[in-house]
């Protein structure tokens, strides 16, 4: 048996993860992500697959971030009908996120049509909400640490990767006619000291490894994010202001809720009302109860108990009307609302109403990409455009570091050192050119690894005649 891999994404960029494995009589994909960011990357989402999706037999997912699952609806629309394996939590998260993505794609196409900036007469969405729903029946949830077979000669096992709820490292064992080979995909690796999620599992052996390199060139500063968060919040409350925290619905929101709960318990911030104003973030938070075995947060199972996701000062606002009541809110309170970079979502109307008041504060808890409204605020622009109006930025803007869900360079190396024997080959994926290059060099210098930084659409023969 010959085994080849083709990089259909996640090569030279952090988005569009999809690796096509070809065993001759069986072709399957690991991850099926969306390209995000620059236009030339996003254009790839429309590229034809190198083979008809009807010919592909299975998909194995690592986790539910859009850059790992966001292309599924398109593939299903184009004819893919095979099983999509994932952990149970990933399946539930995927449903929430794909529906949202379908809605966004529809809105974008509608917007392009209205503004007339598309080169197409009638710009079509990449996929619709209906296309997203068509993915659901194909999802096949699997347990962590229990091997399952996806083909007579291919066995898959999921291990905790940290990062986000349900995220997995994937081990794939291929039984050839003469030899058995092990492939390990890191997926996205989380932190080794996450208060909610388990640390990434160390895997003792592999023939070929795919290792992510998002922060391959960065070492996190040893700051305690909860202390920075407390400082920012107390600064705003000293002025009797209101705190707005733009946060992503998956992971970051829950981490912020966790720290806020701890800070109140330790008396480091006042016990004030916290409004979680994002239906998606609320839906995601409830999954922590359903999948309590996939994280280390205590107390989420007990309805009567007080825990970070359920306490008397925490208010879940699902309805638009509830959200609107917060426009009049004054004084000490905290609003957590998506999106994390203030590019859309309900946080926009909170910013619209509360940015002009110098007492208030906006606390960013994650990286703000170039070109986003969040970045403009962090960069100190005196005005930002929201709903077609210039809104004066009188509120104070804060940035809290250290809440990233990604392993830094030291943690990536720690995971790499977990292989008792060095793998024969390692592909450095899911990283910009610089971070992938720095990690590759470090793996080579310190661990003697044989590394390759693959290019988009590049193919490699992994094993011949096994
Ligand atoms: Zn991820």
C-alpha cells in the first residue's frame, strides 16, 4: 500500500486546515476548514476540490473552529456524503458554529448584492444555513481515547488537545500489507495550565507528525491574565463606569466568566451584575454541562450550586429586547458580548451606546486583527464607525493579554518532546511563514527532527509499499 498526503490548506497560513490522505483505495480528509483573513486566501474557499467530493469517503475533524470545519457545508453541497467523525462536544459545537457561518455567508452575499461590489451579477453565498444543516446528519460523534475504525486498514483515536471544548489530537494507525504506520495530527494545541480545559496529551510515538505552529515564534509573557483583568475592571469601577468585554463565543467567553467568578470570590473585584449578552455564547456555555467529562471545571453538573457559569449575579440575555435594555445601563456592571474583535454582533450596539461616555471601559481579551474595529479601538483612534455613524471614543480602552487558547513556543516544544522516539518526519502546519519557520528550526536544532513546511496544494509520498 502507498500513502500520500496533499495539503489543501493549513499550509503557510493559520486557516483552511485540510489534509487529504490517499491510501489508494481509500481517500479521506483530516479537517475541512475555511480560509479566513486576506482576500487571496478567502478566494480559495471557492476553488474546486482536487477530486469530486463524491469520491471522498470520510472526514476526521480535530475541533470545531471555523478554520477546521467551516468548509464542510460547501463540500456536502458539492456531493460529499460520507461520515464526518469528531468528538461528541465537537459535533455539538459544530452545529452551533456552522449555522452561524451559514447565516454570515448569506448576509455577506446579500450585502455584496446591495453594494454592488461583487463581480457577479447575483453574488451567491459560499453556502447557506440550509447547506450547514445538511452537514448535521453526517456527523459521527466518537469518544476520547477509544480507537475506532474508519476503514478496514485505518484506525483513529482522539486525545485531549486542550484549546477549546472537544478539541482533539488525532492518532491514525494505518495497517498496510507488510507494515503498520502511525500518523499524529496535533490539531490546535491548548495551554498546559488552562483552568478549564485539560492540557494537551503527550503521544509517545509516531512515524509522521503534523504539528501546528500558530505561536511557533512566540513565548507568552508570564502575566497573570486575571490580575490584568481585575486592574482594568477596578479602574473603570473607580469612575463608576460600565465594563464592556467583547469576547468570542467559544472558549474565550467561558474563560472570562471563570476569571470574573474567581476574582469576585477572592474579593479582588466588586460583586456586580454580569450580563452575558450573546445567544451563541450562552448555547456554548451550556455545553460545558453536557460534556463535563471533557474539562476540569468543577460544579457545572449541580444546578443548585454556584459556579462560574451559573450564579446569582450572572444574567444570560438571549432575547434582543433584553439586550436593548442594556443601552440604558449605567454604573458598575459588566457586559460580555460577541464578537471578540467588534466586527459584528450585539457588542456593536453596546459600543455604539457606551463608547461616548468617558466613565466606561472596553476590555479586549484577545488578539485584534488588522482592519477590525477592535484593532482601531486598541490603536487609540478617537472615533470609530458603527452603524454608519462616527462614534466618539471617550471610554477607556484596555487590552488583557495571556488569555490565548493556543500553546506558545515553549508549550509546542513540550508537546514535541513528549514523543519518546523522534518521528521520522514532521510537517509544520497551521502557521504563518515566520512562526512555522522558527518552530521548524527549533525542532531541528533541539530535538533533531526532520521537518517540512509544506506549501498549499503540495503532495508528499508518506509511505511506499507498506
Ligand atoms: Zn482552533
